[in-house]
C-alpha cells in the first residue's frame, strides 16, 4: 500500500516503525470509510394491514400509518396504506422498516400522495380521530429483529357512524 501525499510519503520513509503507523492509519481510515461512521440504528422489515376492528375491512386507504419509537432516538417510520389496507414501513430508505423496540402507532390524516393535503375532515368520517395522534391512539407495537414483523392494526369507526 503506497502513501499518497508528499507529507505522508516523508513520514513513511523515516523508519520501519513510522511506516507501520502510516500503513495502520491508512488501513484504519479505509476501514472506517467502508464500514461507515454511521450512528443510525439498524432497521428491520415491517409490514401489515390496517383494518376496522368490527368487521376486518381495510381502513385508511391513501394516508399513512406511522410508527414512532418510544425510546431515544424517537425515530419514525411510515407506510402508505393501500386500498386493501396493507402497508410497508420506511424510514430513510424505501421499505427498510423500523428500528427495534416498542413503537407508538398512529394514522396520519395527511394525504400520502405528496400533495400535503390535510384529510382530517374526510378521514374523521371513516376512522375515529383518536387514532390521528400517538398520545390518544392507544396503539403500540414491538419491532423485533430476526422475526417477521407483520402487524394487523385495528381501528374503530367514528362514534355514531
């Protein structure tokens, strides 16, 4: 392995001990670059289905289900709910899941089509609004590694519907 800059070259030529240190510094630098100095928690695949508690019919098409870890780093993962109620969670990359541990769950009333539309008025006619916030949804799920993280999220229809 050759030293690249003139400064490193001079240091590498001084002695066998210094050359070893130079090589070790380069190897360590390359290893850190390859392995990464990333402090992100690993993620695990998560999928599932959002359904009505009373009859099991799909619920929430066109919006997102959101998971938020209950411990630091309080990372969120979200998945668009399809017309059949299914979802796959993503954090910083498509379909990569969520970090390990307990998560609060809510249904986001924001349109998942990227428009940023707030669908609270329409969605609150289909799903009880308590599910729109982590603090009131009452929904929690535990993400585990080396297991199939498939969840059925049951929601209620609004009262009086």
